[in-house]
C-alpha cells in the first residue's frame, strides 16, 4: 500500500516537472521569437517604447488610469455579489 502511494507521489512530481519544463520551453520560445522580431525591426520597437514611456509619464493619462482603476475596484465588489446571488438563485430554482 505504501509503495503505491509513493508511486503516485512520484508520478505526480514527474508530471509537474514535465509540465514546468513545457511551460519553460514555451516561454523561452516566445522570448526568442520576440528577440528575432526586435532584431528585424529595431526602430519600430524603439518608437513603441518611446511612445509608451511618454504617454505613461504624462499627468492626464496617469490620472485617467488611476480613476479607471478605482472605478473598476469599486464596482467589482457589487458585481461579484450580484453574480453570487444569481448562482444561489439557480441552485434553488
């Protein structure tokens, strides 16, 4: 009985390791693809980085994003509550 539990744990660990390796390979592959794109078109990515930095440092944009984030966080509580009520209602009817 103990061997079967140990085998199960070993299999789970091996499955987890293979999944982690697959994820790591996918991330590395995506990173390598991104590097190739940057090497092919460096000026495009420099322009994108400059525009993103300029926009993120401008005051009105930061203010708008801050207000939007506060609004979303304020409305997420009632939205989750309403979804919970709907799910409970489905259970009873």
